[in-house]
C-alpha cells in the first residue's frame, strides 16, 4: 500500500515568516494529495488539496506543490500568524477512497 | 449542520469491558473510515467501508470490529478493551473521487485502565 513520510515532525517559526512542510509518497499511481490542519481538541480539517494533473495550487497564504517525478509534495504557508499554530497532516492515495497519512508536523508560530 | 457526528466524546473503560463507538454522517457520502491517533504516530486506519455493504481491514484492525449499518452509520466495536487501545478515535467520511476530501468527526477520547 501507499506509504507517506512527512518532515519535519516539529517546526517553530517567527510570526510573519514562511513555513514549509514536505512529504514523500511511495506509490507512483497516487493521484490525490490533500493537506489537513488539526487544532487542539478537534478533528483534522481539509485546508488544500492537489491532484496529479496539476503542479501547484494556491489559496491565499497557503500553497501546495507537487513533483510527480520525485514523488514528493510540499505545503507552503506564507506570512504566518498565531492562528496557523496547529498539527498539519499530508496524505496521498491512488484510489478514489482511503487516504494514507503522514505522521504529522506540529507547527508553532512565535509572536 | 452537515457533517460527521461521533458519540461519545469521552469514555473510560476497564480492561476487558466492551463498547461501541458510534458514527453518523449526513452528507450522503459513500465511504466511511475509522482512524486512531496516537502521539507521534499520525492517523492510522483501523477499518474502512468503501461503500454501503462492504467493510475492509486497515493497518491496525486487531481488537476491533465494525458494522456499516446503512449508508449514514458506521460503528466501531471493542469486544474486550486493552490498555493499548487507549487513544483518540476519529471517524471520517468521503465521497468517491474526493470532491471535498475527508470530513472528520470531532473524535472520541478513550482511556482503558
């Protein structure tokens, strides 16, 4: 099955700086790559996703890039704010159901 | 509000006791899932139901059973709870093709003593 690795496990950034989280996947047939944000005590929520026919997608301060050749994808958060502090998960799948998740990145934005 | 509803939110069990975690979604999604979340281990798939009438094992199915009662409801049963099953459990649902990714419930925090 699909195996997703995520780095780093923790990330501390100064407010206003950028944050980058990277994930690699094993199954070259994977075609859907979402990112989830989990705030303390809550379930994960989808923040952005990308499909394999697109190399980059942006939504305000959040962007995701995909390199199919290298089998990796990244989340970029610009102009970080305190409310960006959370755990972020990447995921991938070659199916139209059943995601495989990375282990998560705890992001702390320092004021 | 549309979404995934999990009950209960918190539960403490004694070793050997049984319980069922309930999950219901009102988005007409085909697929439903149970995950457990442990510190440093991310989200691990316990069981899933790709469509009504089917269920399959995920990465960590031992000690659990599931029932897809109908299209809306997907329950997770612990027959004989063990301390290793202390975790936060999340139910999620999705449509085929991930038009909107997964929708997660708010979780059940289970402690087995």
